[in-house]
C-alpha cells in the first residue's frame, strides 16, 4: 500500500489523506497571518511560564516571533505554500519553523493542540473580517442616507401589497432601508462579542498538565477574555461560525429587499429610479437591453448565505461533544459567507450612489386613490369620527381627485415621516459605529504589530 509521510501521521493512504485534508491547503492560506499571531502569543506565554527548566526562554520566544514575522511576510509575497502532506496551515508553519529554527521549532506546539489553534485562528480572522464588514455596512447606510437627503422631499408613492397606498418620499424610502441595515449591526455586534473570546489553552478540549496562563494569551491577542471551560472551548468551534452566518443571513435578507425595490422601481414601467448604464448588463440577442443583473445576484447571494447558515447548523446538530473532524468543514462555510456578504455591501453602496431619480415619473404615480386616507383624515380634522370619515371616502371613491403630492409630503411632520426625518439620527448612528470600529481596529492592529511585526 502506497502511503504519505506527514509530521504527525507515520503513514496515511494518499486517497484518505486527500479526502481528510480537503480544501484546507487553499482555505488556510487566509489563516496564515492569524496562525502566526496565535503562535506568537502562545510561545510568549510559554516563555513566561513558571517551570524550570523553561520550555522556551524569553530569548527563544523572541526568535520564534521574528521568524513568524518572516512567514507572514513570505505569505504576503506569495512565498508560502501549504502542501497536502502538511495537511493544514498549522503543520505548514511548524514545518517551516523547524526548518529555520531547528529544535526550537519543535517546541512551539507544547501545551497546544491544533484544535485550540485552529479555533483561535478562526476567531482572529473573524474579528478582522467583522471590522471590515462594519465599515462596509456603514458605508452602504451612508450612501442610502446621502441619496435620501439629496432627494429628501421628492414624492414617491408608498405601497403596501405593492399597490399604491399613501404619499411618501424618496427620503423616507432610502433612510428606511438605511435604518434596517444599521439595525443589523446589533446582530453583527452579538456575533462579534461571542467571537471575542480566546480558546487557546483548552488544547484538545481537556487542558494540559502545565501552568498555562490562559488570561495572558487572551490579553496578548486582544480578546475580551478566555473561554473558561476547556471542554466548552472546544465545542464553541462551529457554534461561533454558525452564529456569525445567521447574522450574515439576516443582514443579506435585508439587503435583498433593498435590491428588490431597486429592481422594481428601475423597471421602465415604474421608471422612478435609473441605474447608470455602466451598472447594467446587456443581452446577446436583444440589443435594447439594460438589465439589473447586479441586483438580481444580490437575491441569489442571499439565498446562498442562508444556505451556508443552514449548512453550518446542520453540520453541528448531531455531532457529539469534543472535537470532531466535521468542524473542519465549517471553515469554508463561514469564509464564503463573510466574503459574499462583504462584496454585496460594497457593490450595493456603489449602485445606490450611482442611482438617479426621475421626479416626473415619481409624480406620475400619484393617482387620486393615493390621497384617500389623507382626505378621510381632513374630515376627522373637521370633527367627523374616523370610521365615518373612512366610509364617506370609501363610498365616493370616484370623487377623489389628484392632489399636490408635495403638499401631502410636507403635511406629515411627525417623527420619521416625510417631513419629520431627523438627519442627525442617522449621522450619529453611523459616526458612532465608525468610531467604535476605528478604536477596535487600532488596538487590534497594535497587538498584531507587537507580536508579528
Ligand atoms: N485542519 C483541522 C481543522 O480545521 C485542524 C484540526 C485538526 N485536529 C484534529 N484533531 N485532527 O479542523
């Protein structure tokens, strides 16, 4: 039987190795920098551990950190590869350190398992990704608010069941979507906090008989705290990614509704909004076509992220406690989910910023029926009880006439209505999120610099 040599496994059948390694050599490339950061923190903590003789000295820890910085630089330059025989980034980095540092490289895995190692890599990666996502989310909300402000009181027919309902405005439409998107930050923030805990030191899920300082490793990496229970820490892998994917699925569903409105309102039959021609794609047979494919794909990506969230929960639900190799397959799911969501946020911000409005078409939509509720409310103002006013209008629908949409837009002055939008509310929320993200990124980047340059 033909077998392959790996660092840990004396001999593994190549087909079995290839199946178990799966996509790790490709996916783990994204984790290289975080793997090095995690190892730098672990080795630093090992060098401070009160054992005699030391596992590694402080000098040796510094040499390991310097070498890890080189691995990160090599990875950035495309000079670092994960071989199938490495299985994953963890072994590839250990192999490289052993090649360059000799016996010292063989010490770095003391008191650690790949189980807590990969879990910490994923958490550092997710933290970095979520900080980027938060910026992109606020940028999209900002683009919608800017669009709403630019066309604030431009009348737009409000719809329920897609039927003409009541006078509304472009300002209300745009900032309504912006607010939905900003609210999704609460779910993202929950996923961020759940993620902000350090699994290192749980090792294979059962700790080790060494005086590890788990708080110290957690602090070095900038986590809010260690995951306390070692067994729980091993089970948190996958749960964390599933919570993230659920938050992303919910966010995508919000984005999909925005895309759907934009598709609808930019149809020639509505003609309310116009997408730049360069943002539309054509047809190979119909010369006149300018299609909103970009927005249609937001819908399909939403379906995809929803599927990824479902896949992650399906993967978890029947797994026994402790590490199981199934967890490796969570990696591709969350990586795909976060990358699709981030691209979607960026592309939507661009499309929103480029969208034009056709005021004539928007005003044309104001058929008499749109004013029915306003007419009934004017009767109320003259003393008629509401239900009676409602019936008077309902029984004389043909008497309704087109009114001035601008006057209707100006008449709704209460909070959040056409003439009652608080632009500071949006500015403060967006500034608040951006400020928080900026602070977090600054301290995270400082720690990374400290550990791996
Ligand atoms: N590549 C593996 C993963 O992502 C690393 C952990 C392997 N651990 C193990 N006990 N086989 O899950």
